[in-house]
C-alpha cells in the first residue's frame, strides 16, 4: 500500500511564472493527446503539471491568495479548450469565445473545489478522490443541462484509438474519464516519491503500468473475439456536399432534393433497404399539420413508387401549429399577425410505402444556436440566438427517443448531429428497439479543421457502447458505414459530393452500458456531493473552534 507524501520544498519561494508555465504545460499535453490526431496515452500524464501547481499552493497556504487554484489552472484549461475547439470560430465568433472561455472556467472551478476540499481533508488520498469525483460530476452535469458542452469529456479522448476501449460497452465514456484521472494521480504520486527519495518507486510505477495496459489488453481481446451475427441491412448514404454558407439554405428545395436523388440513383435497386440523406437537407418550411402536400415530400414519394421496399430517411426543418387550447411548451412561438402559436423543429423524416410519415425531433440541441437558457425569466435571451441559417432560436424537442418502423427490414434509431456525442442519450434509442442506428449531420460549418473529424470519430464510441452498426450521413463532413466494433467499412472524403453503398448487420442484443447508462457518473456524482458536504462540515467546525 502506498501513501501520499508532499514533495515540493516548503522553503521554495512562490514563483508565479513557474506555476503559470506548469499550467500551460498541462493545457498543451491535453491538446496533443486529444483526437483526432493526438496520441491518447499522453492524457494519462496531462494533468500532472496542474497537480504540481496544486501541491505548491497546498504547501504555501500562507502565501496563497483567494481562488489561487482557479487562477493558476485557468490558463492551462483555456489552452486546452482553445487548441482543440478553436474551429468553432468558423461558424460563430461569439459562440467560440463563449464555449472556450466558459468551459475553461467551469474546469477551473472544479479544480478550485478539489484544492479547497483537499485543504479541509488534510489528506491527499481523500483530496484526490475528491478530484476524480468532482470532475466526473462536472462531466455528467455537462451532458444534462441547457448549456451542455461535453465535447472535451475525458472519455472522448480515445475516439480515434477506439480499439483501446472496447470495454466501453460496459462503462461508457465515463469509464475512460475515471481511467485517465486515476492514471494522472498515480503518475503524480510516482513523481512526488521520486523527487522525495531520488529513486524510482517501482511498486507505484508497476501499478501505473498495469492500470494503463491491462484495460488495453482486455479491450484487444474483446475486439478480437467480437463477432457480428449476419442480419444484413443494405444502405445507400448520400453526401450532397452543399455549402452551408452559400447553398444549403439558398437553393430551391426541389433542386436540393434533385441533387440528392441524382447522386443516389445509380445505387438504387430492389435490394436497398435505406436511402439516407443528411440533416437539414429539406428547407421548405414544412408544416407537420399536412406534410404530404409539400413538393420535396412528393419528389421523395415518387422514388418509393419505383422502389417500394426502400425506406427514405432525410433531415429537414419542420413546423407545427398548435390548436387552440393545446398545451404550449416553453419553446412555442407566437405568430406575428395572430394569437396562434407554433413550434419549430430540426427533424429526421422517414418515408416508406407502409406507414404515414414518421418524425423525430432533435432533442439534444446545440447551445446558443438551437437552444437558449430555459430558466424562468430568460425568454428575452432568444433574440441573441446565433444564426447559422435555417430556423433561429430555441427549437422544440421530443420527450422520447423515437424508433422508426420500416418496410422489409429492421427498426432504426435516428440521431441528429450534436446528439451523437451523448452516450446515455444514444442508448435510449436502442432500449426503445433500434437494431441499427443512423446519424444525420451537417459538419461543413467548421471547414477543413479538426471539428468535423472529431465529431466523426465520436461515432466509433457510440457503436462500441451499444454494439449497433451506424450509417452516418453528412451533408458536408465525413459520411461512413461503421460496424459494431467501431470499424469503418466505407467512408467518404471531405467536401466532395459522394455516395456510399454497403451492408451493415443489425443487432438486437443489449449491452451492459445500454441497460444501465451512465451509472458510473451517477455513483461518482453522489460521492462528490458527500465529499463536498464533508469538507464543508470540516470547514464549519474549524470556524466554530476558532470563534470559541
């Protein structure tokens, strides 16, 4: 068993530049370890420089200013956010500034809470347990509130090295977050012991090596042993490559649909089960009260007459007018010339010859673009929504994850763009009966940057967590067919009109993670609450004793 021993020289003079450089070093390490071109092994030591900062502050409390852990950790977290998500600026400068500045601030607040709690506990073991718990609780919160931005949740760091984390089918990405955080604590403990005794602590070094390599070994075994059952589903995925800034929202809807059908036509035959087109492909301002009357829908229905066994899934902007007396959600909008109300949606539309038109409304909305804070009294915020074309302001959502019934094939779950980052959310489609998943997106806002590649890489993790094959269709981005191990069967190049045709296997088995969701995050969030309350109790008792 090992103990945590401080090693920073207590007589060392505080050095602001030294602490700042350590903080920046952490930010750089997180950045070079991040997908989609980084090496995730670096993430196991990326927080060590920040832990050195915290150790220094812990041992120089008499020199410490208020919120010093926050102030010194912020530059590192800012650099990490800036270097990995700067590409947001291609679509919105304000949105990029808010995402980078605020997310770094949230991370720094977590680090400050850890430092404060460690001082109250006066034991490093409890302090580092608080660090892991607080960070996981922060990531969990970031998945489940209106200002959600889980892009940099640590478990996402393996999305390009998905063969390392085949065990996500049991833990989800929070298993990866705990893996990384614990690895950093062990690495820091090795460094502290080495600095103190000037020799390598072999037990701790072996423990860290085992902590990192054993899950990778287990993952490779799972990967090698996983076999798909043959339940073929034939898909044609169309990437029309419409420039979102100059074409997608300006071209006549009939021309957009015409381009999609022209690209798809050579691949269509009686064996095809799905024709898939991207998010927001139809911009006809269609009213759900009578969708069949719109020209884009009629063009697609003509294809069904030629190929009656095909199911067409396509994205579009839709609207719904509420009847008098019908309950109004907080997102309801008032017509400018009447007292009637309507909702706007980012929708996935399924057409086939057997059922009426099936709709799913995007329900994990992009903050600042499709959703503004819904807290009481913040309705005025709507006028500051970022305009990326299409409908502006908070959109309506669905309360359940809808699964489509189809003609001559399996049930599928439609996921729209940003929703593909949310692991537990993704599993809800599977629990509702989806045997195959379809992601429709539009990643062209960010240009030829890491943005669209990172977003694409996250699909590997969703396939592993649920063991569902994924057909990913991007307007501009990377479209792909991904199997249940996360392997890519086929993919398109970026910024080119393209079509891919291939076969995916459906699956109806439920993984442990699908059944239980983010159970690790819930456990650690409860632990975080207990640790924080305990630290607060210690603080109050100390205050009381001083007064006495």
